[in-house]
C-alpha cells in the first residue's frame, strides 16, 4: 500500500530524513519509534504533504499512485489520514460541521454521493458511541477547550468516520492517562482490517502494549536503523535509543 | 469620534500662544546655542513649520482629548529665566524617589544644566556624556535632531517648537559594547514660571547598555517642553524610566522618539503623577528585525489634573515584538487619556504587537478616554489590544473588610495591586520598589508637588 | 457619473408611476444637478405637503454650507454633486423574457446562494409568469399586517396617509444637521420604508420576507423610519445576498429607529452592492447614516449586518441608550476583497441608567482591500451602571490587504464597566493544513474557517438569511486564496 524509497526530506533548509525505506502492506500495523529529533514528525508531515517539508530525493507511492504529486486534500481523498499529535482548534466551527464537510468533500472527490444531514447524524452517533464522544462534544467548536484526552478521542472519531486506507498516528499517546489511552487504543484496534494499514509513531513503548504492531522500526538520525517484530519495542524499553546509534548522523 | 456637528470653515483659529513662542524665537535666535552652525538653518525651518501649523488643538484627531493650544493660552507663557542661584529640590517623596540608588545625576533647572548640582564622575570608557550644546557640531547629534519618524504626523509636529527654541539638554553616547556602570538620573526641575525647551539625545552603539531615570519635578507654573531622541544600535539595550510630578499650574509636553536597530531592546516606563495638563508621547520605530520594545506606564491623577499618554509603535520591519501596558487610577475631577497606535507596515510579517490600557475611576467626577488603534498591513502577525475601564470591585472591598481591614486601607491595597501589574514591568528592581512606594504615598494623599 | 446619464435615458422611456400619483409635471426625471429647483421638483412629484417641502429645503440650504467629511480611512475620486440626477421615476415592468437572457455568471451566483427561481427572475428583471403567486403571497402578508394594525409602506405613502406620525418622528433620531450625507439625504430622499408597530403588538412576520417577494426598489437616497410603540417587537431585514447593481454610484441612505418603553427593534442588513471591477472602478459608494434611539425604558435595538459589497462602505449603525435599562447591540461582518474599502463600525451612546451595549465586529480583508472598524462607546456623566462589551476581530487573507481598528472609549462615570478586546491575525497555516488533511479543499477550508470566525454574528441573523449569508461569505472570498 505504501512504498517509501530512499526518502530525503529537508525542513527549513536542514536535511532531517536522510534516506528512508519503508514498505507497508494492507492489513499491516507498523510502529516507528525513535528519540526526539530523529525525524518522526517530519515523516508524518511529509507523507501528509505539509508545506515546508521539502522532498529532495526519493519516492513515495501510495496505492500505486505517486503520493508526492498530490496536494494535501487529494492525498486525504486517496485514503491517507494523519492523526495529529496536537489537534488544531477551529473556533466557531462545530465538530459536527467539520466532520460533515470533510466526509462529504472526500466522497465528492471520489465521485461518491454526499450524505444528507439525517444519514450523517446517524453515522456519526454510531461511531461516536464506543469512543465516549458525547453529543455535547459534537456540538462544541472543534477542539476548542477540549482536554488532551477529548482531543485524541475526537481524532479517532474522525478516523472512524473517514475510513482511511492508511492511518498515520503521530504520537497519539502523548498527554494521555492510562484510561484515556485504553479508550483510544480500543478505538484504533476496532479499525483494524485486512484492507487497512496503520503507521503508529511513538516515543514510548507503552502504547504498543495496547496497539500491538506487526513490525517495529527504529528511526534515528533521519534513518531507519533497525527493523524487527513487536519484541523490538520491549528491547528498546530496556536498552534505550543509544544502543542504536541514536547520536550518529 | 469625528465631530457630529459640521465644521464651519470660517472659524477663526486664534493662536496667541504660538505667536509668543515665535516672538521669543525672533528675539533670541542669535543667542540660542548653535547660532553659528548648521543648527541655525534647522531652527529656522522648524520655526517656519511651527508657524504654519500652530499649536495643536482639539480639532486635530490626534489631539482631540488634549487641547494644548487652549491650555497654553490660558496659562500664558513667557520664556523662563535662567536660574543661576541656589536651588533646592522640593522636599517631596517624588523628588527623592531614587535618592538611595547609586547613580550618576545630572540636574537641569528651568531646562538648563547645573553642573554645580550634578554628579557624574568616573564614567566608564566609551561613555560620552555632555550637555547638549557641546555635541551640536557632531554628525550623530545632527542626525537625531533632523530625523522624522512620521508615524503620527499631527503629533510629531510639536517637535518643531522644541527644535526652534531648545536651550539645553543631555547628550549621551555609548560606544560599541560598553555598558553604563550605574543608572544615569536626569532631574528636570521647574523652579520658576515660564517655558523651557529641553532636548536630550541618546545614542547607544552596537551592543551598548544603559539605564536612565528621568524625573520632572517642581512647584512652578511652568511649561516644560521636552524632546528625547533615542537611537539604539544593533543588540543595544536601554531601560528608561520617566517620573513626572509637577504643579497644578504646570503644563508638561514630552515627546520621546526612538528608532531600534536589529535585536535591540527598549524598555520604557512612564510614571505620571501629573500636573495641570500633561501629554507624554512615545514614538517607537523598528528598523531592524528581532528588536523588542516594552512601552509601559502607570499614572495616578487627582483634583483637576489632565494627563494624556500617546504611544505609537511602528513595525516597519518584520520579526519585532512590542508590548504596551498602561494602567491608570483617576480620582477627584481628573481626566486620563490613553491613545495608542500599533502600525504594521506591508511585509512586516511575524510581528507581535500588543497594547493594553486599563483605567480605574475612583470618584464621580473622574473621566477616562481611551483610543487604542491597530493599523495592519501584513497578515502573518499576532496583534491584539484591549481596554477596560471600571471602578474598584465592591466585592473585593467587602472581602478585605470582612477580614478586618479598614475600608481606606482596603481601597489602597486594591489600588496598589492594580498599579503593580504595570509597575512590575520596570526592570530595575530598586526603581520599581521606589515607584511602588510612591503609588502608596499618592493614595494616602502625601503627594509630591501639591 | 457617465453611467448615470446613459441608464437614466433608458429609465426615462419606461412606464407608469408605481404609486399612482398624477402630477402636472411631464418629465419623469429631474434635470441634471442639485439646486433648490431639484428639491422642489422631487417634493412636487410626490405631492408632498408644504411642511415636508420646507423641511427638505432647510436641509438643502444647510447642505450648501457643509464640507464633505474627510476623516474616514477611505479614498475616492472627488464626487461632482452637480453631475448626477437626483430623481428618476422608479422602474416598473421587466425588460427580459426569460432567465436564458440573463448573464450566466449572475445566475451562477444566484444558484450558489441558493436563491429560489422565482426570486432569481425578479432580481434579474425577468417577467414573472406566476404573477398571481407572488401577488397572492403579498396579499396574504398585507392582510396579516392590517389585522394587527402594523403599518408598512413606502415613505411617500406614509407622508400621505400618516402625516402626523411622520412629522412627529422624522429627523428626531438623525437630525438634518447631523452630517454631510444625512443632510443631503434629507433634502432629496425619495424611496424607503415606513414601519409603525402599535402598542403591544409583536409583528407577526419578519418584514424581510415581505420585502423579498415584493419588488425591491434600490433607491439612491432611501429614508427609512421605524417606530415601535410600547411593548412591541419587529424584525426588519433589508438588502439581499444577490449582487446588486445600480446605475447610481452614490447611495446615501438614512435609517431612523425609535423604540419606546419595553419595545424591541431588530434590524438586519445583508448587502452585496456591486464592488466595482478589478481596478475598483464603477463600484457603489455606500454612505449610510443609521441610528436607533432607545427612547423608552427597557427598550432594545439591535443592528446586525453582513456587508460584502460596495466599492466603499461608510456606515456606523448606532444606538442612543436614553431610556433606563435600555440595550443596544451591534453585530457585524464586513468582508472586503479586491480593492474595496470599508470604514464601518458603531456608536453606543450611554445616557440613561443601567444601560448596556454589546458589540461584536468581525472584519475580513482579502485581495488589496482595506477594512477599518471605527467604534465609539461613550458614557455620560449621569449614566449609572453602564455595561459594555466589545469584541473586534480582524482576519487578513493574503498580505496585500489591511485591517484597522480604531476604537474610542470615553467615560465620565465611575460605575461604568467597559471591556474592549481586539485581535488581528490570519488564518493559521495549521488550521488550513488540518482541514485539508481531512480532505477539504483549500477554498472550502477557508470558507469553513471564516464562517467559524463569523459564527457569533451569523447566529444573530433571521434564520433564512443566516444560511444565505454563510454562502455569501464563501462566495465573497472566492479568488482570494492562492
């Protein structure tokens, strides 16, 4: 589904990713771990197409298409979803309105018919329930005044609604207590399917106890320095990142 | 707000006070400092501009709350005499506010330097301190005097009066990388009625640092016309505190103009205890990226005092920060005015410009006018302003009294707490404490000049 | 004003006089220019009583002594007041036979705004086939209003049928001496509405609805007077979201509102006057004086406006809070794009006791436009316990436009609590990226975020207009992104 070949990315004139190779197939769940500054967020922003993240070398193919040729919303309609580490507040725009606009925009881009208000409301409520997202949250302005946990749950709700082919979760566990973490993890796990792939980016191993990966990659100094199975995460916990040449260029 | 009654263009603009200044100029021009230099031409040009514009009056938007023309006419101005004899500073808390701080002192009486009362010795190498007249031949002085910031033309015009008639002042230049070892305290005392025109020139070269205190005190019904021109070189830092407390019959007109090079820092604080009519204008222009200006103030007014503070910050280049906070307490039948303007020029991206004005009215007859303005031509900016006016919280007073604190003391605590938010922004610790004591003092009625 | 002369020629060929007056004067338009004769011509055309003619004349004579105000942050080429027609008979029947003859771009805009077909025809000047439909709806409304005693008619009709009311209230909120354009309006006004709500009556419908079905006259100098008697309520909406062109460049309307004890007037405006071409030429100048007098105790007047058109907008809907406990509100969205210039805001004058005011202003600048909020909150010495809250936010889209905030806050009473906040920023890159990552295209994302920004104001509009206004907001920003 996702093929990254020799990806080099520059931010503010500085090269952060120095040749990433990564293949993710449908149904697979990959985790990327690494110390701060290793380039984890850079990878997720570069995949999403954020301005300021310049691909200087390499290629990215997503479901057979050249991802780098598409702009941000085109990539989303093609099935890419980025769960933000710090979800953005949009004053005056209710969560409900935002969800409907996004879903219908993507459906339109794919040639599907848009959902009317009644069908949409039903769908949202259905997806919101298991995540403990209340009607009240849906009526409030998106992420405005939401606690850390509420923001992350809102992100997962969006994911559940938009049904992406590839979900990139950027430090989804940051700022969450154990209960919030469990709810978010349950929501993410509920979305696992043979047609869907996930890329979880995390600093700590803790999340991976709940969202168990198929493969773990260690990102350090802008490169993937080691790949292994889920046990690699536990090893990292013990040895720390230094063992993988974390300070090497 | 623009006048709702139509203007009659046949209305006479009677400007007798301006004429008196012009007459004084004609009489004294040959004896004014720099009469045989480039300055004479500059003075003449200034006189001509001043004659054409006249004194500012309330039909000019920027002067709508303070009619300087009317105030000077009522007061009747004549040039103040040179005061050569013995002079004693008033025995007031304000006059001695900074006495316990180790500092250099320069004293000006009626706008003229008094070496016998001053004390500025063993200055660090690279600190050049002279009375104004001695630096007039120098290019840097010429540049500062001739400069125009042009962000608030109607208000900057008053500088022409000063340029035409300036008699004396301080010229301070600090060379690259030099730090002034102790604060420099400039004391301006009005000992006699009449007008004085003072010009101060301050230039800090790259990386220089200094702290300056400026006190304006006196019991005379004087007209003090002061212009302070500041230029900060790259990464230079200036902390400036101005304290003003003059007589009920006095008129105080102070203009500060500063341009800031890249990465320089200006911390400017105005503490006004007032006089009859005062107007303090601070014009700051950013000329290099990464510079910062903190232009703050506190004022406490009583009886019939009128104090107008006008701060204009011109973000002419990107990446600069300006924060302005003014807090005022108004008692008696006093009137406070705060006007502010933050201008962000086209292309001045990544500007952070904020202005806040808060006023507390303590009596039935006090009045407050605020006009914080934003003029923005660039989009990637964070600009905000806020204004509140209100009175002491009755709930807060009740709470304090319920804890056994008598009403007057409770009100004083609240007034101090209110002003402290601004006073806390004075970087020099001892000066800050001195001003806080003055604020407490003001409330208790132990004011300076009255 | 060349456009004026050409179009008036066409208008001159047209039709009978809508209001059925017969007069001795043959021509349907006043001669070019503005003299005392012009004023007399207008007054005679409308068969006005002497007292009104005198009122106009005294305003005209005063106007001659006045200077055009120059303090607003707007600039425009000098207006030659003598090079215009100050009166032309109103248009009557349509000139086109079907929508197919209408400029397709115009139709596209109507569609985007969601305007129903019948209304599209009326706006575009196409003959309406189902005439009886609109007539019957109009008749039903007229019946309902008559039943409860609400008077709603053109100003000239009111002068004829209710002179005592007009005489009592006209000029009592905006005196003829008020400002240059109000004085001009007082001399030459010819269109506008008169509304009178009797004691205790809650007007049974939004007067906006009535207006939309009826043919909209776009008068150059409209004069509107709304009187709400004790305990009454009315919601009035003027304007429309559809782009409106007019042969007259200068629009100087005057709106006066009077709310007596316990009465409430809600006045909404949605305006999309032609803003001019890409060089800003030919657009309409909208110089309006609007003022509400909360005369009675517990009275309330609220102004809501969505301004997206005009080359130049210059208006300050204001409230005089005279009656004790009265309340004034101002909600505004002002969008400027292209080369438009907006200098708009409000004045809240607190005179009575326990009065309050609330101001929410949202300015959005795009293109090369300039958008200024100018507001005054003033508290009189005797005004006890005033409360004001003001929030002015400006959003800049692109780096070639400008946004200015000029608030005046003046108080002479210590019990007043006045709070004012203003912010200026742009749509953050983070917000745009977030929306786009969820599949929302850039222009749609901007419209979504801007609507969120304006939400507090949009909520104040009468329901049917809120939806249209939201669409209008999106359309006004088209082309401003990228």
